[in-house]
C-alpha cells in the first residue's frame, strides 16, 4: 500500500564528520588512548549503520518503521490509531528516537513529521519528507478509522 525510505542526510553528515575527526585524532593521541579512540570509532560506525535511513511501510494491518539495516524497528496497529495529523518539529526536537513534546519521535532528517494519536492516549511522531502522502496513506488504510485530531 505505502512504502517510502528517507535518507538521513543530517545524521550521516554529523556522524561521518565525527568519525573523520576521531580518526584524525588517532595520529596525535598517545598509545594509552588508542582503545578509547577505537571504541568511539566503532560506536560511530554502528550508529551510521543503524540510523542512515528510515523506511516507513503501511500494509493491511500496520504502520511499520525500520531504521538503517533493520535492527531497530517499530510497528503500530492501524486499528489502534485514533487520529493522525501533520506536524512540524524544530531543531531542538533532534533526530533519532526519543521522547519529546509530541510523544515518541522517530526521525532521521528534517522537521516534517506525522503524529499518531493512539486509542490508549499515547502519541508517536514519524519523521518524513512526504507528510502529505504518509497522512493520506494512513487515513485511507482499510483498517484505520482515524481522521483529524480529536476524532474518536
């Protein structure tokens, strides 16, 4: 029904720059710091593989999120979504996965997002570079009875 992958350009640039800087520091650090530096490099490489993109898929039952190589995933049952709306985040909301003003945020780049209000009252935000299409796909899924915010 719907599938879209957004490249996490901001995260890739920031993590890549940190990786280059950390690698460059290797040549000036004392040998006693080599293990710590190697640990930092390995952590940055793992983060790059985990968060270089975000894929959103909608099938007959779920909205599915998959980051990077797919080790980090989340799914939302369409029948549990009460409302969906487009929102705009800002720089302070950040990127990645964390709790913010609109509930849990899953984002790799940009400030556009789609907020899901679940029947139990929880809120989740999915970062996307095509919020119109994602909202439309969720609202028009056969198992979703959601509409504008506040609809029951």
